[in-house]
C-alpha cells in the first residue's frame, strides 16, 4: 500500500480530478466501482469531493455550476510544480497555452491549467495543505498517466523544456512512445494519439480488468476499447456516466 503525505517532485503526476454536471452520479459510479469513500466540500468549494481509500486521498470529483459552460467532462492529470508561476512562464515560452492562470485554492495549494502545443490539457499543482495522491499504485488508485499527443516531436520537446524530463523510448515501428523520467524515476508516458484526440489518460489499477469493465457498465459506464493484453499488463478503456474516458490496468505480477 504505497502512501505519501508530502509534495511530489516537479513534473510528476500528483493528482487527477473530474469535473461533471452531476457530482452525485459520479460519486455513485466511482464509489461503486472502486470502493471509494468521499469527503464532500461545502458550497464554497463547489461541493468538490475527494475520493478516499482507507481515509487517504486518491482522486477528486468536482461539480460544474448550473448553466456553466466548459469543456466536456474529462479526467485532468495534474503535474506537480514547485513554483506554479515559474512553470506557467516556461509553458508560454515553450509554445504551450495557459487556459487558467495561476490561482490560490483556499489554502489547499496553487494551480493552473494549460495545454501542450498539440492541445493536450493538463493541470499544475503546487501543494500546500493538499499534496496530491496519498495512496497510489494499488487496486482502486491511480497507477499511470500518459499524454496522447498529435505531434510527438513537438510534445516531447515541450515537456523536456518545461519539466526537464528525460525519456526512455519504448515505442516500436511507426508508433512513438516514451516513458518520462524525473530525477531518474519513471513518472509517466507520452505517445502518439491513436484516435486523433489530444488528451492525458488516467489509469486506475485493478485486480481483474474484465470483471471491472463489466461492473462499470452495470453502474452506467461504457466500454470504449475492449480489454487487451500488453507488455505492461491487461488494459481496458472505459467511459464514465458523463462520457469521461479513463483506463483500467492489471499490471504484470512483477510490477
């Protein structure tokens, strides 16, 4: 049961959250799927809730305001920042786009939302009282985050310039994919988009991908891509009740 109570190294995926019109429906779905309990904030937080396993945070679910326009529901990957303002400046210099400038979040931390030059949206998080994932790399928690990009070379150059990533090439043939490293530790991946959509994808670890996919459909979700075996484990891509995409993975026994 890996746990952490301190800020994550800069550039590491440190949090993921979902903004949906119906927070109750999302909590029922993910609570039923992963066994999360929820701490729901008050009206001043927009009823933002933190999903928890054993009392420790694993992900967030927020609710859009009635009539509020915005992007379609999606899980947002947040990359850790030691100084959000400095990272935002580097994003602009490297050809990215800042959609939401730096803002304070009620003493929990500081954040911004941006996109790489290919349109892949991500968040930045500078933790204060909320440091991000407290449980990870176990069943019901986040185990992997990867960017699906439209211009691999441009995206790779961007993330190297902004976060100082180093890379390990694990692609093959015409498919480009690298793992990203911070201080020599693998923290995520970047690869070609398979469907022409630029997006970061969140993977939750499970013990049985097929059974969990069936459970997700019972709860109101849907299967986007059937379960398949890969060098990294058995994977299935799903959509939640609001259409948000995410993936489930059973890592190999040695992982």
